C-alpha cells in the first residue's frame, strides 16, 4: 500500500485543501485530476515519511444489482501529473539501528519474544536495513 484516501463532501473542499497544502509547503506529488474508473476528482500529497494521502471528491456510487464490469485504457481523464521531485525521501537507516535489529532478531530467544521490541517494529527495521543492501524481505 502506498497511499490512503479521504473523501470530501464538496469539490470546493478539494480546492481549498490544495491551496492550504501549497501555502503550508506540503509536497503535492500529483496534481489535481479526475480518475477514469471511479470519476473522483483528487490530488495526492506526501507525508514526511514519504507515504501519500489522496484527497478526493465525487466518487462513483455502484449499484451491485446493475453494475457492469468495465475495462479502462488509462488511469486518468485529465490531470494527475506526477511530480516526482516533490516527495520527501525517507532517511536511510543508521548502521547502529540495523545492527540492533539484527541482534534482536537473531538472538537466542529472538528479541521480540522477550518483549524488548514489538514484532511489527522489528520487521519494519529489518526491511529498512535490507533495502540499501539490495536485499528483499519477505514474510515467512
């Protein structure tokens, strides 16, 4: 998952949020646009950790009794220009954090089992340390 979405009640809320984000220096990573499949008008902004938030208005309502599956040849009707330089890059893992993660995960009883580090934080730290080395972390 690379983003989550909030839905507004009016298109004016989307415009006002875009103005506020720009004035506050929040990185807008995809310009205002309309998705083809769901008809939503939206823009994407980035959090300090690089995770994206999509703010939308006007999603299509689906009636399960009459819905017909559709195929689309593109993702957007207009807009949604991706601004790659706008997104902040997460800070690289420190060598000390990577070593600590390694020590906790490979100790005689596995550090997370003793309650020293929650399992989710351990996995996150290991993933962070594996990326710069070109390693791939998979769930076992």
